[in-house]
């Protein structure tokens, strides 16, 4: 009986020694090996006549070995043959493979596959250098490496691509049609996919009539089935996790009282947009519900997500609970702290900052206020739920993710006894594929409307040699009463002295270029009080040009600022560039973002700059960012808590992800009413949970 769960050691051609190395590479079972997908497919079905060959062709030829011999040259061995197909002879050379004299013998029939090149080893004709080869009885019988559509594999542990092909060809032939299938027949019919056994077989043994183009695009029947199965099972896990949260009961159902409404009115410096009101209503309904809130709020830069988060925290505080706000970095935590403290200045709430910078007595007193409940809103990095911090009555956790924080481990909160409402925010929009994977078990709200008065921002790229033009732009805006930012990139998240020195020098250069203009410097090594003073002076218009190393991405709202100059723009990611641009265009005056680039741009840097110049739509930028960087780099799989996907690619397979999600959530509904029996049996087995990291569902 064919056993997918069987150890890889017993697969023909593997054995104990190879199996040990394969386990280190993450391949433990027969199923793991079958899911090791080809890198690409090559069409080796057609044999060319040797007489028709031209240099540069990548092709297969078949014939009889007419001449064969081993010789030595310059400390290496050369095995040389002449293959004769009746139309001509082709030379083939292999370096340091003397064992070939035992196989590729004169008189044997062989197929060669490789690139045809001019003979640079003493001949005048054409040749192949180290081609793939296979001995054949006759050219009409497909081989393992030739005479068919051939899967090409990347090396896996000790196994070369060629050795893998031999092993997987034999293994695929053994895969039965009636293999256990986690996708019930009605689901397969709705998704128009083949059975699991057929898919695993055809992946490694493409049919004679298969389309190589579809195979390489992963859109043939076999790939499509395995991609949909993988995405369906992962989405099923998320749907079950979501159901688990809904079945759990939290310790408090919040109330939105008249007092809370009055507090909200005191805080608001302006009227909420309709989108903000809608999202705040959704959050309030979640907080009033008996089960924990798990909601993602996203929206473009400047759409007012931070205000929505703050008002949500006010609801918790007015219900005699604390709220925690977690930012991805110390710098951003401090910026949020300053923003919240300013906005809450007319309220009796205490906002506490827990940062690495607070030491000794100051830190001890802050922790004591949090534990006693005297600190109502606690701001810090995610360390505030992990490192010796005890809350008096935590009711709401707000997580500002911003592409580098990683998915909040709700288990961390639960383990510490805080079964709280969770609100996740992203500083810039995230691609839909990420929303459906990293956040697939959350409810999603979108703040899709900008506050009134926002103006489009003109974005331009300038070379470092055009600095004079950029200085004149800043001078002209300052002359009519406007203000400007100049942002200098950090080498690292925590500012080193050399960063501060470079920024200090940059500020001096701007002072020299703009005599009579008040230029101030803001950097991460300044004390909180100093930063507050500089920001207050910039907000009041006393400081006209702010040179900052601190990534002023959030909490800075100066409608009079109309120019954002980003030094070394080529060093920034798209999310950061878009965030920085969002600091201007907040008032009634036309605004400009200047991307000042130094040196020759890499292809990716050029693509990022081009995207910024072409659009202000954060959702479009997020999708383009994903395309430029690819899912592996963009998501940083482990950081995001994403699954180890074997068959699917979150950029290429967006359309299939949507279908898989719909079916997964539909199946969970059926399971609740006692349906989907085959699927229930498969899920009871449990192995799929470990594969996707969903073992702690619900």
C-alpha cells in the first residue's frame, strides 16, 4: 500500500545515508519528497538532426556513439565522444568524469541534451560541453532525462537535480489514483481540479501532450490542483481559528456610554470622516460583543487610522480598563506617545511610555503605575506584553504592525492571562494577498476616505547633482510662509553616533544654503523633552526647515509643511517612502515630495522611485512593492508568521487564493452543521496544522 507518511529512507534510490541528509533539508516523508516541485520544465520530446544544428540551440540529439575515448590535459581528464545519427557527427566533451568510459561506450545508442556551441577545443565544427546524456534502446521510448517533457530540479541536500529526477520519476509511477484526498468530490467539482494522486504523478511525469508553457507558468492541471489544495487547507485553518475565537468568551463586554462619547468629543480636533465613523462603529460593536475582537484596520497614509485607534482606547479606558499600544520600533513608540499625550491633554487620562531608554527608578515607577492601573494608556514596542510588565486590567491591545513587527502572538497575551480585544493597524496599506494570509483570521476594516482639505502631492526624482534646484524649491516655499522637512536615512534602527554626525553636518549645510531661515535638527539620541520642544516649534512655525534622522512617519501633522526632501531615497523601501510623503499635502497649499538619489540606482531602487513618481495610491503601491520584491522578501515568511507554502506563490496565485478562501469558509459552515465528513476525517489527523503553523488554533 502506498503510504505518503512513510519515511523517505524507503523510497527507491534514497536509503539511510541520503535520508539523513534529506531530513536536515526538511524532507522527512514520501509526501515531502513528492511536494519538492521542479524548478522548471524543458521540452526534450523532439530530436534534431545533427546536420541541422546551429550554435546557440538548446536541443536533444540521438544517435550511436561512433568514437569514444579518455585523455588527459592540464591536470584534468577529458572524456570525448562523437555521436553519429546518419546525417552527421557531433562532438561531446565531459570534464573530470572518467567513469563515463564504463557507460558511454562505442557502439551504444545515446541521447544528448545541451547547448550547441562552436568547438573551441581544437576542432572546426560544433560540439556540446558536458551535456546531459542517457543510454536508450531506441529513440521512440521516452527516457528519464530525454525524449519527453523533463522536469528540472534544484539540488536537494546530497541529491543532484539529475539524481532527483531519477528517484522522483520512479516514485511518481507508484502514486495510485485513489490516494486519500482532503478535497471532497463536490469541492473538486466546484474548483474544477483533478484528484490528488493524478496531480502528484503528473507533476513529475508530465504527459506527452502536456503544454510546457502551462507547466512553467504553474497553470497546468497538476500544479493548479496542488496550489488550490495548499491554499484551501491554509485558509481552512484560518477559518477554524476565527471560529475558535468567536466561541471563546472574554471577561468583559465593553459599553459605549454617554461619558465615553463626551470624552471622544473633547479629544477630536476636527470632524471624523464617514469612513472613520464607519470603522469606529465596527470596532465599538466588536468591543461590546461577548467574544474577543480580532480586527485589522487598514487605510492609506493620512486616512486617520491613528485617531480611530485612539478613540477605541478611550472606550476601554472609560470602561475602567487599560489599553496597550504597541509600535514596531522604539522611535515610533515615542512618536505615538507624544501624539497621544498632545491629543489627550484635555482629558484626565495618563499616557505612559515604556521604552528601553527608561532606566532605574524612572522605569520602576512607570511599571508600578501600569501595575496599579494609574497608567491608562501604555505605549511601547511589543516587549510590553513580554518582559516583566504587569497590567492592572488590560482590556484592549492595539498593534501597529507596519511591515516589520510580525503578526501579534495572541497566545502571548492569553498565556499572561489577558484575553483582550485586539486591534491591528498597518501604517501603510498591505497587499490583499497578505491581508488574506498573515491576517486571514481577522475581520478587516478599511478607512478608505481622506479627511477633507487634503491635496495631491507632486513627487519628483532629482539627482544629488541637482541639489541647488532642490534648495531653491525649499527657499521659495519658505519665503511665502511654508515649511519643509529634510529626512536623512538611518544606517540602523538605533542611531549610531556617525548617523547623528552625518545628520548634524547635513543640518549645517542646509543652514549655510538658507541664510536667515530657522533650520532645526531632530535625531533619535535627543532627550524626549528636547524632541518635544523641536516638534512644538516646528508645529508653531518657529522652525521653518526640520532636518530629521528620526523617521518622522507618524504623529506629525503640520498642515503648513509643503516640501518633503528625502535624502538617499534609493535606500528606503516603498512603504517608508509613501509614509514620509504622507507628512506633506495636509493643508490647503500645493505640496512636493523630492526623492534625492545618490549614485547609480539598482533595478529595484529604480522601480521603487518610478512607482512613487507615478502614483499616490497606497494600495497600488503595496501591490507593486510585492511584485518588485517577490513574496519571500516582502513577507519575510518567518517574521510575518506566514505558512511555508510549497506549491503556491502569493504573487502569482492571487486569483486562486481568493477561490480557496471562499471555499474554506464555506466548508467550516458545512462542518458546523455536520457536513463535509471526508474533510473532518482528514483534519482529525492533525499533520496539516503543524505544516502551516496552526497548531494553536482557537
